[in-house]
């Protein structure tokens, strides 16, 4: 329980069909939280207390409809984890416009929409925790990931400004910045490039799902109500 007497109960995690998002949905459902997830594709497995929505996080009409149903059925969201994200390795001179639009839509528009809609619901109860997803690709200025890094720099900036705008409603807004984690997102990155990347970290290893859950656990803690507007990069980047 935090100083305002709130206990986390309902978590909304985006991008839960696979990868980090699926791990987080499974982990928090196993701890007894009510977890709501979403992705464009359907969920493959059933988890206790878990509800899945099939939608694109950048589809405003569908997102608003989902939030209306959540407000009706749960009446609250305590924690929003904006995990849904896509990446693409392209030299800038070879980057198609469609790739740019897809990345910005999912990573920036999607994060914005979920922050806005969750912020409305959270503000009614005067409590909420929003955790966005940045990446070490931005501070490391990774070649080949210009649009992806720029999209996540926008997420970091949204995080910092929304932290100020939403503080008066008892909502904290932070971001976790993972290092490479072995998921489909990085499957196409050549091995030599990946090794060079890991070598630029202070701690030269892949990130694990638990490394990310640990940061989210910390940000959800009652005692973390004075922590907002921060982007926590992993691996010593
Ligand atoms: N893995 C890494 O090395 C790494 C490093 C730094 C940061 N991150 C960040 O961590 C987050 C998760 O990445 P990941 O590695 O778990 O990726 P992943 O394995 O490719 O999974 C991405 C998830 O997001 C969903 N998704 C993608 N676009 C969506 C959209 N427009 N609307 C709704 N859902 C969407 C996917 O499901 P559908 O395909 O069914 O939509 C999937 O469940 C991302 O924000 C990523 O940028 C990852």
C-alpha cells in the first residue's frame, strides 16, 4: 500500500502475444494480478485472470473502445506497461517510408494513446504507474537503427514530460531501457553487430526477461511514489 492507500490490482500490458510482453503477462498473472494484454494477433495460451484484446496499439478507435470496456468491467487500471514495439534494421538511405510510418505508429503513437487513455482512468482514482519502453539503441546511437532509436527517443521524451503533466493526479511515468534481449525483435541482427553492441555495455551480456521485470517491480512498489520522469537503462549504458 502506498501513502495514498492504494494497492496495485489491475495491470495493462501491451504487446503480450510473445517476447518480453508475454513473459510479463505470465509473471504478473502468476503473482495474482488481474492482467489485461493486447497485440495484433490472438494470445496462444490462457493465463489465470488474464484477458486479451486483439488490436493495433495505434488504432485510436479500437484503443478507446478497449478502455471503455476496461472502465466498465474493472473500473481501474493501476499499472500500464507500454511494451508493444517494433524495430527494423535499415541504413537510412535504404529505409522505405512504410517502415518509418509503421515504427512511429506503433512505438510513438501507440505509447501516446495508451498513456492518454490510461491517464484518464487513473486520474479518476488519483493513482497510477505508467512504465514505457525505451532502448539502449538511442543512447548508443546505433547505426542501422536510426528510425527505431528516434522513435524510442520520442518515448523517452514523452515519459519525461508526461511525468510532469500527470504528477498532480498521483500518476508516475517512467521508462525502462533494455539492452538486447533474445526475442524475435533482434533475430535479424547479424552476430558480429550484436557482439559489438554488447561490448559497448558496461556489463557485456544479453538482457534477460527478469532484468526487465525487476525494474517494473521496483517502479510498481509503494515506496517508489517519489520516482518519476526517469529512463532506467540496463547493462550500464
Ligand atoms: N528484445 C530486445 O532486444 C529489446 C531491446 C530494447 C528494447 N526492447 C523493447 O521491448 C519491447 C518488447 O520487445 P520484444 O523484444 O518483446 O519484441 P517482440 O518479441 O517482437 O514482441 C513484440 C510484441 O508487441 C506486439 N506488437 C507489435 N506491434 C504491435 C502493434 N502495432 N499493436 C499491438 N501489439 C503490437 C507483438 O504482437 P503482434 O505481432 O501480435 O502484434 C508482440 O507481442 C519493445 O518495445 C522493444 O522496442 C526490446
